C-alpha cells in the first residue's frame, strides 16, 4: 500500500478572474487540487480549462458567497469527499461605490459587508473542522492598504477590510495551541485587476503588479 500523502486541497474564492484566478492556477501548478468558487460560472470554467490544460486538477463550485446555506453545503460536500482542507484563500470582495460617507447607500453598505466580512466569517465557521483536520492548514485573507490607513471616500470598503483582518487574525489566535492552522494577511498593493480599474479609471495598469505576482506571494505563505 502506498505511503504517499493525499493531494493537498485549496479553496479559492473569487477564482473567476484577477488575483483569485491567478492564485488558483498557481496553486494547481504546485500540485494542489483547487476548489474554484465565484458567481461567474463561465469565468470559472475558463480557469478550470487552463488548469487542466497545464496538467493540474480543479473542481468548480459556482455560487454566491452571500448564500450562506450554499457555503455550508459546500463544506459538507468537501467533508464527505476529502475530509480536510489544507488552504483557504479568502479573496472574493466587492469595492462598492466610492464617495463621501454620508452619500453611501445603506443597502449597498450592507451588501458590501455581507460579502466582504460576513461571508468570510461563514467560510471560517463552516470549514474550521476541515482546516483542523489537515496536518497543517493555512488561511490567507486579501486586504488593502486602506484597512490600516483610512482614505477619504473609501469608508465602507476600508471598514470592511479592516474588519476582515481583525476577524481572521482573531481566528488565528484561537488556533494557537489548538491546531496547526496559521492565518496570513496579504496586502497586494496596486495590482492590475478589474476592481483596481474601477477605483482608478484611466490608470496605466502596465505599471502595476500583475495578479500572477500576487499569486506567487500568496502561495509563498502556504506551508504544504
């Protein structure tokens, strides 16, 4: 009977484009089986095709992270098939409209926090047993410089990223001495993504970091 360890498993949210897609492809190239999640099924299929063409493996899980019952169902499916999770990459986020805080739409504010904060809480809660079941597991949260340095007109997004960092780091403190689960926060800085283009229209993205550069940084945090 082979003594080879099972293939490592990584879940990447927002994997249909940008940093999430680049990270999924990078991890697949490193030998992970990657679970691809996003709302855009077509984008996920393109990423999956690229992974398979390069000799990697992936599984699609297209759904809206704001559907918390779907998050729980995915965790149950992963538990039944793999029994553990080696890496959880919390990448999916929405920017929302930038502008003066008093002009922010209350419904959009709630939607933004639902995706950027509450969905990540639900992912941590649902996948906690699977992370602890892994020999060693890593959680990586993607943040922004505005989480630490407030900037005018960025209030809701900045607050959501600050909350995400605190949430993930608190979970990491809880795991200390309980399980071999480490948490990491990555601030990619200016990166050539669609979200960045929305925030800074007209910016020359050729002068920014590429999503692939950030994917390499994220992968470097993992201890597989």
